[in-house]
C-alpha cells in the first residue's frame, strides 16, 4: 500500500482516495501515538493493516457524513494538526477555506484552548543593607 505521507515527507497527507469518495489521512511510518490519538479525537476513524513490519496505519473521515460535512471535518482537523506543530498537506478538493479560517480562529480563542498564563513574578529579596561603621 502506498503511504503518501512517507512519499512526500509530511506528518499527514489528506486526500480523496482514487476511485472512491473516501477522505484518507495517511500518517508517516512510525508516527507517534499522540498523532494517531489526535486524529481520532478529531473524529477520524483509525484503520490498520499488517503489511509486514511496520504496521500500516491510516485514518478516514466517517463515511456516514455527507460529502460537505466530510470535507469540513477534514479541514477542521488540518487547522488543529498545524497548530499542534505537525506538517500537513491536503488535496485542494478536500480543503474548505472558510471552515479552515473558522477552525483556526476557534482554536486560538475558544474556551477549550488552554490559557497560557504568565507566572506571577516572585518578588526578589532586597539586597542586604550595607553597614557602615564609623572610624
């Protein structure tokens, strides 16, 4: 089986599988478990096939969704993956610009985003007062 993420040197390749309507997300061989877990949290379904070593793992957008909703789910996943630091490539026929912009905005300002708080400055102890002795 071809793995486009390996072929193109990315973490994730999102595309519509040839001769189907299924949106695939190929991950690079040896991708970290955190990446697979994130894809699943984003609503993609995990698939595995033993093809020798290593195990071939890919994800798909659920087929019970209509075509537009599938594209929106994939596009929202792209925003989250990019903000998490992954290198993602997406076929133009999957990408929806308006959904992407909205997903990025929500990720940056939404309540589910962890607020990064600056630590409260710790007061520095004042230097000891110099003591002068009279001669």
